[in-house]
């Protein structure tokens, strides 16, 4: 278990994401880094982790390696169910997904995510500064998975008091029972993993709270890169750097072609 | 009941969709025809087009090429997550707005996952050139499902709480059984569904391998369905396991065998993604987002779509070695004895 | 085409039912005599007839003969679709079924059917004189097939002004647009086949109207066996007796074991 | 919004159904156990039992035998069209009301198609001995589907216009999109689903051949599912074509291999109906409708259920020649090389 000295921010995020995943749970996996973290978790501490992909595959063993899409043929082989999008989301709405693992371009202090547009809303909705791809399945996972794990690269412009557009609702405005009142299910955002640390959401206020800082970061440096005031957990710990073995697994086995985990630091 | 936006129907209203099906010849007839004929016979200017597949999986790429060749105006495109199909149609609008135009898009996601954002979506969206309505993947899938079920709407637990209900025709009501809010989504009944499948018979019975996406729902919801298939098989083979049939013949109007019809995207059991080609094509559009020249993109369309008669000629521009490699890659993921 | 002299009431109903079915149409087939008539139609003038069974089978060739249930394995073999009950009824609700072919224990002048209970409604609903099996799929076919064909044995106690229970709505109270106003689809009852004749429903009033009398019956004898006033079509014809060939087909090929078509007259 | 009857939930409410699933261990564990253990572990007095199959196709006959052996009180039975499963449970109530009782039935059809009416339904219904709620096949299927989708209700075009909305918890509302009336049906989330399938693995992944009925929906809607199967197969075989799996393992709690588990009903690829036995059994109940003796029926239960330990012993009472003949009949309908 030698600690690695050569690792990238993305590799750290993947290791942190994998560690948040619990063995024997069902996780609805969004595209990109969540897929990488899920595969790493299955290859390490969570062989019984059950991934669900929105194109339909439930519980594939992923024997042929990292899918490059949530609809990739690799997700289908050996799956325990595969009936298309409606079926995947219906079972999520029913309560089958313990976790949803999703990303976004922008996040606020209540774990609401934006993957729709950058610009003034509603004025610029039909002519935004940047048009993003849109929700995909993230709004659905946010609405119906029992808990969600979020991944957002930590930059000040992505951590905002007010989002351009709330694509995937988290704890909404943080008021008690806000999700249930709105008609959604599940407990909402559980963890946020960024390039600077791991966060949870305060039990009372539902506000984002620092839980772990990544190597080289401090509470202060994390706050400086965040466009709103962060809460701080009673005992913030430093998240350990990845091990040599974890980095090797990512580079040689999980994403050898660097599809999602880029080699440049 | 909250009413965020005025209600209107795109494509067919529920009553029109019913009427279209009632008046249709739903019997078993030989629906084989050329893609040229299918597109000219069933697609009209102003139509709402339901696009099958999921991101780069089984996109109806060949049919979109043919649509660009023939030219259509004021289209509405409806899909959950799509990639090459809208990209081909939209980039055509970027270079030939006299020939191809999209008026509106109803979607959950338009992008290329690991291959990046959609430059055509950014170009058209950021310039305010098209109407659009954002939904989620389940929202769009459920809207097609409602259309396929002959219902005017379907309830879902999302979109609630976020901005999707504020920018779409979602209605939020208090559930009459629980008292809690629930979303009602209007059905989607496109005029024409474009579906690429692994296998079909001449009557239109379709077998889909790997993810079904929302193809069956789109086909059943639409007034007309154009099916392209990798394999055209005898009715007796297709029906040897009736439960394998994802789309039954009465929902289909045209059957066209088009090998590699979803290429450079993927088609389970047949070929994996040609990522190089996807990136190359996106690379021709990307400069235009920032105001760059359209020349390279124009040349591509002239050479690969306008300059050829059929999608088969486009496929012939690929090296055999590459096509075989993409088939071999897929054969590793779903191993079967030949 | 020799006319048969030896045939039963049930055989006549089956021949009449078959003749009402049009080639190349989709017919949603209820259990019992509708199945027999459908198979006879396919073997005679309507080889392109497409049966749908509520347990899920769409368009089976019925090569192995008469199913004894709408969920019979014989309905599945060679079918063009088979996804269970929801799928079969969803495609009906969508408009795929040109005809629904159903029976009932009681019928009124507007083609409403009862297959739930005999007794006073609502008082005796929870303790009826006779408890019938219930709707099965007939209420759904009645609500959503484009047109329905009804089969009811012609006895006075089955043809009533008021039904004990309206299980499968026909033309409701006969007022113009009643079905649409109630939220249903389709044009409702198209033909009724009984042991005494064939009926349609008047364009204006939606009331039951004699179209054909069966051999041995007259308008008067039919009316006498009916608990409400029948309308009479301008040119009521006598429905021809079955041919020797039709009777032979029923007895030897369609229902050789007499499962639904009893031998006793 | 018309409210015909007061709203209440039988089985689980939508929120309770969600909670049950959230708190359940949904991982892959070895769920093989005896039918005796499965029934005693997952069924309680007062439960709402969702019954799979369709009329005499894949009814959970073996599980109902075991339920009668153990004895349960105040059950609610929920199904679309059923035959032998409720007949076995209800006839037990007719002879041993101290041991087995049904409180309520939510149904579309209880009868035997070509084998006739249900005498037990007539007996209990005409004497006012049980509560019941009439629906149609699509209504019940859609109610299970709503439960499986995690929705509190589902819209349908029926029941409208007839008496079903007057005697059930249907709500009729004006569609907010079209203004026309539409029915809303409350979801059904039974406590326990009883499902018989052709094949399963030890984790509960199920393959169903022939009609799916509404089995997947009932299993996904219920808090617990007991699966009996003709074949118990390796996980790798069951998942070799993932799209063949009708019910995924997280929806299943117990897997029990019971050959002939739906007999004397039919099971595609395995056996056709034993009509003689069905008629013989109904013939024991029929006299009681008119006030006849219960003796013959009691004897049957004593010999075939109470007097044996397992369903296998009941199957052993049939002549081997008859069992083979029913297998052979089925083999004609769906011919396959062994």
C-alpha cells in the first residue's frame, strides 16, 4: 500500500469516488468519471457493487472493461436485466437505486446541479452564453435515486450561489423536507467529490460541508475556490493520496486508453 | 395545477395520433423499399421526427444522410439522448439553410459523451437559431411511452423542483390519491420515427439487440416509422422467438436493409464506435462555434452526402481494414459462435 | 357450397362471427366463441386476419389449432410480438385494434355488456344473485378497440333494458358522442351476433337493430326473445345457413374436441 | 375530479412501498430455500398477495398449496385473471375457515375460461363472505405497472362510462392537456408476489417463456417476491441473453425449484393444461355453491395438501403417463430441438 507520488487530479477524484461507493449496493452510474470510479470500486473493495446504466443495463460484470458510453455494448454483456431507458428509470423511480452517481457543470451549496446552459435565466435560456448538452439522465437520478453522489471539478466559476439553470435538483433551497414537498423521492445529495476534496451536506441546513481535503489543499484554499460559504465538518481530515496500486489499476486496467482519465496533471 | 407554459402539441395531438393509426393499413404487406423512397414518401416539411437509438448507439445515421440529401424544412426533432443523427441534420442547416432547417428540438441530451460536446448544438443554441424544450432522459422516454400507450400524458416523479418544469409543458398537480405533487408530461407522438435495428422482416417486425433505448416506444407513438436494419430476415426466423420482437409490424411503414446504418456509431453484435471518424466530423463543425469558416464542413457534405447517391457509397469511403476492426471490437464484447 | 342441414346454434354463431371479420384487419379476440370464429375466418375468407390475444400474442398464425385460453401456448408460437398484458392493452389503447370481439352474459339496446354480476345494483353488488367471472379484458376492448363485435346467446333474460352492471361500455345511453364525452376511444359496438341473428346499431340513436335473422327466426320471434324494443333495418335479410364445408371445418379442423362448440344442438 | 369511493391503500401505500425497497438488501445473494421456508418467512396474516400468471398459465399453484398447508388469515388477493391459485386458497377457506381466510379480492377475472366458472368465487361472492373490487385486465395490469414504476397512480382510457368506476377507487379527471375525461387508477403494491417462471438463477433473475402476463410488474411492485421455477440454472446461463430476463434479481427474495409448479395449469415449453384434473377439482367444489356437502372437497385437501409435506408429493399422485402426455402436448406447440 505504498502511497503514489505521481497522480493527477482526475485520478484522485476517481479513487475518492470509488471509495465512497459501498459494496453490495446498487449504483445508477452517469457517464464519464462515475463510470471509471465504479469500475475501480468493483476491482477493489466493492466486487459486489451493482451498476445500473440508463440505457438499460442492470448489474453487468463489466468484464470487457470501461464503457465509453452508458449505452456501450460493454454494459450489456452479462447484465441481469436490459429493457431500455424506461425500464431503467422506472426501477429507479420505484426505489431500486441506492445511489445515483452524477456530474454537472455547476453546483450550488445545496447540491443542485446545472448541465443545461450558462447565462442569465430565464432571459437567455433560448440564446445562452454556453449551451451545454442538457440533463440526459441526471435530473432523473437526482429525483429518484435514494442518495446521490456528485462529481464536479472544483473551480470557482462552477461553485455558485445561484445556478444558471437547475437541471438536477439536490436539496433545493435547503428547507426541511423540501424534496418531499416538491414531490421527489430519496434523500438527495449524499457526497460531493471535487478536485479539492470530499463534501457532505449538513443534516440540518442541507448546506455543503467540507469533510476531507485532498493532498495540497486546506480548508482555506478550498473555500477560496468556492463561490459561496462552505460549512466545515467538526473533524476535517486530509484524504490520503492514492496508492501506487490504485494509480496502476486506473492507468493499466480501468482506463488504459485515457478515455475519461487524462494523463496530463 | 401549475401551468408553466401554454399547452400546445408538436407532431400529432393524442386524438390525431389515434386517428392516423385507425386509418392506416396495418396488415402484413411487403414494406421493403429504398431509403430514398422511404424518406420521400413518409417525411414532409414541418414534421416532428422521433429519433431512435441512444447517443451513438443505433442512431439512424443513414436515414439522416438521406434526409439531408433530399432536404427538409422546419423540422422538429424529438429524442432522449442523441449524437450523430441531430449533428448531421443540424450541421447541414449550418451550411445549407436554404436546403435543410430545424425549427425546434425536444430533447434530454445532445452531445457525444466521451467524444465531447456537440458543436452544432452550441452553434445553433448559442445563436438563438432554434426553439428547444429541455427534458430529461426519463421524461422524453416517458413522453414517447405515453404516446405509444395512446395516453395524452404520463405521470412521473421528475421533473419537479428544478427548472425543467419552468421551461417545458410539464404540469405539476397534487396527486388525488396521496396529496403530494406529481409531474404530468404531455405525450409525444411524432409524425415519423427513424429507427435503426439489428434485424427485421419485410413486414417490419424488428429485433433489437443490446439496449432497446426508447425505440419501440417512439415507433409505436409515431404516425409512421422508417426502419433501417443490418439484417433483413425471413418472417419465420424473426418470429421464431416472438418475445425477441421489439417492434411489431403494424407500427412500421418502411423496411430498408442498410448495413452499417448507424456508423460511425455503434450497433450491438455488428460494430463498435469508430471514434476517430466521430471526432473528425465534430472537428469540422467546431471552428464554426467560434465564428470559423464553413468550408471544410461544406466539402465534407459535398463529398459524403450530396455527392453520393446512397449511404452505401459513404460507407465505401472507409478503409475495409477499419470496418473489419470495428466489427472485431464489437465481437469481443458480445461473444457468440458464428 | 352445399347448404348444411345438420348444424347447431353455436355453429351458426361461429360462421356468422367469422363472416363479420374482414381480411387484413387486426382483431382483439376475447375468449370462447370469438376464438373459434377467428380461426374459422383465417381458414376461409380472411387468411390475412391478424388476431391479438390479451395475454400478449399479436398476429400468431395459429398453426397448432384452437387455443383453449387467450393465454394458451398455441397463441404464442409464431406471433409477431408478445410482451404480456400491459403491452397488448397499450397497443389497443393506442389504436392498433380495428376490432374487438367480445362476449357477455347480458346486453342492453346500446350494446353495453355485463359480465360481472346478476342482481340488484348497487345494493346486491357485494352479495349478488350470481357472481360472474368479471370483466377480464372485455371492458378494455370495449373502451379502446376501434369497433367491437359482440356475441351473446339470444335469451330474453340476457337482453335487458337495464343491466345488472355495466362491465363493458358500448354506446352508453346512446346520446351523440357519449363515448367520447366519457373519455373513451373508438366507435363502439359495430355488430352483435346472437343465436337468432345479426344486429347493428342505428347511426342516429345507437340502438340495436336487426340486420339478419337466422334460419327459422323471424323479426317477430327475435323481438319476442328480447327484453326491449328492437329497431329493424330497412331490408332485413335471412342469414344463409352454414355450408356443409363450414360445418365440417368447425367439427374436424377448428374445434374437433368440442371445447367451445358443443355438439348438442 | 369525481370521487366514487373513499381512497385507501391495500398492501403498501406508494411511500411504504418505496421505503420497503430502500431498506431491503438488494445485492446478489443465494436466495434458494424450500417453499416451506419461503412461505413462512415472507407471508404474514393480513398480507396483500399479488398472484402471477394468467388464468391457468403459470399460476403459482405450488405456492398456494404451501400457503394452505401453513394457513393464513385475512389475506387480500390481487390479480388480473386467475384460476387455480385463488381457487385453491378460496376452497380451503370453504372447508377450513379456522385455518385459511381471504378478506378481500382485487381482480379483473376469476374463472376457468373453457373449463367454466369458478365455483369458489360464486360460493364466497354470492354469500357476501368477502370484500372485492372489480377491475379489468388492463386496469389491474396497469395498477401493478404503476406500483412497479414507483408511481401512486397511472392514467388509462378505461374504466370510463361503465360501472367499474362506481365500484372501485378509480378517479376520473379532466385531462389538463386535452380537457377530456381520463381515468386515474391507484397503484397496487402487494406485500408479497407469487410468481412461477420457467427458469431462474439462485439470485432470482427470472426468464419467462410465452406470455409474460403481468408477472414482472407484480414482482417489481411488491415488497417481497417468492419465485418458483421449473429450471434452476447457473447465473452465467441465465444472463447469457440479458434481455431474456423478465424479473431482475433485486426484485426477488426467494427462489425455489418446483417442477410442475403451475400444474394442472400450463407452463410454456414444459407442459400443457391437464384439463381433466382441473375439471375434477372444480367438480368437488361446485356442489357447495348450491348448498351441497363439503366432504369430498375436505377429503381432497386432506389427501393432497394437508396430508403431504411438499407439492412434489402431490405431483407424484399423477400417473407418469399423464404427466408425460401433457409435456408432449406442449412440445408440439413450441417445437425445439432438445
